[in-house]
């Protein structure tokens, strides 16, 4: 009994002085970090002295607290970078990778460090040129053809009644048919030259019917012609993702824009990088380039393409850029708290302002 009491007292005394070390979620990662990147101006840019850009600056701000050793591993394009992250070839990536449902199944993401939008770029076109194209569209010529057909039908009916009893005004054969066509056109437009007029009962009945119908038909056909000149411009206004089905669309392979287009079953031409897609747009291979707005703005400005390309005011969706990690990476818990603190700093606000 004495021994047991002594043992208990021993444990109580020394146990009160024992502290169990808890793992620090923000401790410096051990070993050199391999950070995967792919050149994506203005977020990741390769310079003679190394790498720069908003994403690189954000990582340097985070690493001021982590004090981790690291090196960048460059990939040729976004597709190969994502594959490298998923396979664990790198410890993480600071590239501006949009968080999507499909990507979350393949890798882990940090707190978003930048909010963007998916936007649309098209070639600039003058208003006059657009109206000329619409004027010579198939819709316009279809309406004009139908109008001429109706005029011909009533002119032909009038000629059938007038061709024998009114040969002076409605002659025989092809010449007479054309005179009937002329009378029908003049009657429909209410010009009323008076050079031709039906004299037979049947011809006058046709004329009476045609006069009343022409008022309705000319109004409808005028509206149709006006519509054919304007509807194409209206249709070019894109209000939703589904409206892209009327256009030849391009985007970058493995991008979140591609996932969006595939979600709505919109066919698109894929390129490995942004400049290839922009060149296809300039070469009129496609009508619309769908991609991340800040990257589009930067590339258009850097390439002096403001007079040739324009970013539409509509945005298709909001994007959240985050650091990416292989699935179940322990680094996520270490870096996330530091990243959140960095995003609240004045240094980060100043960096974002510089890139706007």
C-alpha cells in the first residue's frame, strides 16, 4: 500500500511538470520545396534575373514568415503543370490556378489570393462594316426574294385576265408578264403612275385584293428587312454562356474556361497557351476567345492590340486563384494560415494595386 501511494505521488509531482509538444501548423517546412510554375503573365513571368509577377510576389510575402528553402520548376504549359501537381512531381504551385469542382477532386487548394472573372475577347469591327455585312447577309436576301415572289404572283394573276382584252398595257408572252410584274410593284408601293390599270372584272378583283393585302404585306416585309439588318448585331450581344453556341470559340487547354464550355456542351478550339489563341482570333480562325480577364487585359496591352481586340463587358463567371497542392499534402495546413495573414497586410494591398 505504501509503495502504491509513493508511486502515485511520484506521478502527480512529475506529471505536473511534463508538457507535451504540440505540432505547430505554421512551422517551417523541412527540406527544400519544389514549386511548380508555368509562365502566365502578369502573375508568373520569366525574367533574366529569375521569376516575377503577382503570384511570385505573393509567395515571397508568405515565405517571409515561413523562411523555407525552395526552388521553382518550370512547366511548358498549364496542362503539364496540373499533371505535375496531381502526380506529386512538385510540392505545390503558386500559379494563378482557378478552383473548380473537377480540380478539387484531383488536388488541394489554399485560401484564394486573387479574385478574377472569365471574360470574352473579340476582334474590333467598325459599326459601318458591321451594317454592310448584315445588309449582304442571307437573311436580308431571303426576305427580298420572298417579297419579289409575292409581287410576281399578283402581277402574273393580273396578266392572265388582262393579256387578251388589254393588250396595250398587258401584252402577250414574257413581255406581258413583266408588265404585270411592274403593275403589281407600283400598286404595292402605292406610287400610282397610272400607266397600267386592269380593265377586266377579274383583273380588277385581283387588283382590289392586292391593294388591301399589299398594305399588310409591305408592312410585314419592311419589318422583316429591317430585322435582317439589325438582328445579327443583336445576336452578337452575349448575355449567357449558352449564347456562345452561335460562335466559333477558342480557349486554352486544361483551363477553367474549357471546363465551363464543356459543362454547357459548347464546342471550342483548344490551344496550349494564350498567345496561340489570340493569334487564331487575329487570323479570323475563331470569333471569340474565352479566358481569364486579367491575363487577357495584360496580353492585349503588352502586345499593343487595343485597336484590334476588345474585351466584352460581360463576364461569364467569377474565378478564385489559389495555391495548389498534391492531394492530402501536409503543406496546406502550414501555408494556409500564413497566406491568410499575408492577404490582410498592407504589402499585399499595395502589390494588387500595382497590377491593376
